[in-house]
C-alpha cells in the first residue's frame, strides 16, 4: 500500500517462509496456506512505519524487521486456533487449516508458530520487548475465553464488547507499536503514544471487521456473513440494534436455531441505526489513534500512519 | 517423595494456583482440574533438586522456584493440547479437560497456560533461560507433528522413536535442568551435565510410560491400556516386537480396526521379547542419566537425583 515499505514487505514475506522453515512439511503447509491467503500485511506495515517514524534517519534495523515478522507469526497462530475454536471453515476466501487439514494439525501448527515466535522474540535480546509481547498472548487467550462465556448473552455492554476487542485484536497492535518504538530507543512518552495509536487503531479495525460480518458479502470478506452471530459472538452492530428492536432479543435467545434466523437478524439490524452507531464508534477510535501521533515530527512515516488510520475506516464507507 | 523438598512442593502447589489465577473461572477450572489430578510433581521435584545440587549452600532462590512452576505450567499446557490431538478422554483416572469441558476450552486453556509461562519466563529476567525454554515449546510441537505423520508406520526405526521421545518429553526436562543450573550460576560444564541428566531421564521416563501403555491396567495408569496403539503411535515395545511377530504387522496395517485387535496386539507383544528389550533401553538411559551426575559433589540433592532415576525404572519392575 505504501511505496516506502513495499520492498520491506517483500523481504518480510521471504523471511516468514524461512522462519517457519522447511523443518516440517505439514506445519509449513499449514502455515504457508495462511501466509499466502492474501492477508494485507497491515500489522507488519504498521510496525515498519512506526519503526521508521521513531528511529534515527528513519532507519529500519534487523530487530525492527524481526519484530514485524514475529507479530505476523503470532497473528497467524491465533487465527489457526481461532478457527478451531469458532468452527470456522472459510477464511479469506479459501478453506481454513482446520477444514483443509484437520483440527489436530491446526492446533499443532498454531502451537508451533506460537513457540517459534517465543523463540525469535527471546533472540531479539530485549527483555522489555519479550515481556510486552508475551503479555499479548495472555491477553489473546483471556479475550477468547471472555468471548466464549458471553455467547448469546444479550445483556453485555458496549464497554464489555470493547474490552473483549482489546484483548482479541488491539492488544497485539498496541504492544507491537510500542515494542517498535522501544527498539528505536524512543522516549517513554513516545513509546506510550504509539502504544495508544496501536490500541485505538486495533479497536477500530475490530469494530469494522464486526460491521463487515453483518453487512459484507462473501466476496469482500472472504468468509460468509453472519458467522459471528451464528457463533453467538454479539458485536457492536447487534448490541446497538438490540436497543431498538425487541424481535432481535428473541432470535438471539433461541440462538438463531430456526432456519433463516441469521438472515432475518441481519435484515433487522440493517433496519436500525446499529450499523451507523458502530461506524461512529469505529470513527471515534480512528480519531483517537490519529490524535496520539498528531504531534510527532511530521515525516513521511507518520503521514502514512495517519493515512492508514483513514484507510481502515474506508473499508466500510 | 523426598523429605528435603516436601515443603517446597507445597509452596509450589500454592503458587501454581495463584499464577493461573482467579482471572478467569473457566480457565482456572480447566487448569486446576489438571493440577489437582494427582500428578506426582516429578518435573518440579527434579528442578528443585538440581537447584539445590548446584547452588551455593543448597539454597533455593525465588527464580528456581518460579522455573519449577513454569515447567509444570508448560507441561500442563502440553497435556491439554495433547488430549485434543490424541482424542484422549481419560488422564490420571479422571476425565480430561476436552471430555469434561470441550475441545475449544482445552485449546484455549492450553494457549492461556503457554502464554502465562512465556510471561513468567520473561520475568525471570534471564535471556539465556528464556531462550532455552522457548526452544522446548518448539520441540514439543515438532515432536507431536513428527509423531502424527508416522501413525501406523511399521517402518520407523528405534532411533526415530527415541528422537520423537526427545522432542515430546525429554527436551523439557533437559532444558529445565540446565536452566536450573544456569540460575545457580553453575559452570558451563555443570550446566551441560545436568542437561544430559535431564535428557536421559526424560527418555527413560517416556519409554517406561510407553511400556505401561502396553502392560499397565487402568488402575495404575489412570488411562486405558493400548491407547497409543489405538492412535497408531507405535512405541518401543511394539517396534521391538515387530521383528519377532509378523502377525503384528497385519494388525498395525489394518490400523487395529477389527474388534479385539488392540487386545490381541497386546497379547502378541507380551509373548515376544519386546517389553524386555524396551525395559533394557529404558535402563540404558537411566544409567546414562546417573553417569552424568556421578562426579558431582556428593550431597543429599545429588543422591536424591540418583534415587529418582532408579525410582523411574522401578515403576515397571
């Protein structure tokens, strides 16, 4: 997307393949299957841009590159386990590892990638970075569990939803933005600014993903609409819509079990202000992300990060 | 088992519960379910004894204790995922997490524990220890995959079997023995001796576990006999027995699919020298483990470690 890191993202792709390694064909197949599934590499792009925004002479070090790679590996590992947990059969338009191979391979491949990431992380030789990224993986698991115990629970608040979304998505982005600034030896204040930039961007990203689950079609999303609903994962558009539409309560309470319930719920949500309110919430977080880097030295990388925030929201407008 | 660390193991139990924490009831339930299932705490015992054997005045530091706790957490996490991977419903005589809760909770709880262990590991503030233990988790995943691709493969060699067992079991014990010596500031030579002690002890432990899968009954094992066979995981007793008994080949090739195949295979193995040859292999590794600490200063902890090696083999004699 951004000319200045185009070549760096190609290097990242080459390195990722090498890191997962030819050590085990099935693991490599499972991992490459995901690496190749056309992810937009938004996470590593952000980390590389933060590195360039914070380091002297906008220099990318090997450690910055490795951090971007580690983050992508952790993200991929979490997708592998998510698909097992959510019984998801399609991601980015192609079969998920658990459907194409099986649950066991998906669990194993995820474990392998988490382990590889820990190993590469330790070899960054920066304990502060090890700690901050390790914390993220704990957040993931907690987020997933928090999500699983509130399935089909219509009483959860928007705050609770935002909190889950932090653990699930924003924590990794926040921590890796901060870690990138740490590797640049940026000041504590700058580190925290970039942490908050990543946090709000991550939240916006998740909210928009959740909106697309309701509005999106298979082609744009790479996965069928209403999957969150089906799993009982109640997200912003539905939570806002519930206030306007009592019928939705009934559908959720019977866990969308009758034929056509999902499609009916989607129509009901579209007839409320739920989607608009969710968009507004995402927009607030986009603004908050930009707010945090507003006073950074105005270089190309900071500009690109601002553009990236806008790009996120443009996925739905 | 050993008077000198009895109290330390009680402290470990208390700390383990605290570390998994009250942060999430389901995760805690899943983890405690395992922590309480009467494991013999052999791993932490070994690590505490290595600490006392290597440190000045046989002193246990907080870091040694934390290492023992981390190792037990990693072990528990790997059991959770193993049970999903092996479709195992009983462990140590009680239902496994995946049968009592479900596969999703087992995957999540395992992820959570792996994450917690990474976090506590980073907070030991010793990069060398972080690296050596991170490597173990990679070994786990590789071992599991190596195992899964050789299911029902009668052509695998004993060397291949030993190699798998290293990844699956011995790597953690070897690495944590070495890490314990590192935390005592022991010399490189001593560190390596304890690495090899742990490695051979771990191999002996796995071989004996595999023998018990064939000979053991439900009561002693806490799980049904022949589970490895059923899963196609061909272990030492069967691999040795294959040389003497062509009928076994047939049973393996049809993947024990006919009723009574498992019981028949167990009887066939018992009629060969397979079990004795596997015992001899375990005994070799027990001897090799003791050999590595033979010249250590002869204190109570080293003596206990030697006793522990003998105890392992006595499980089957």
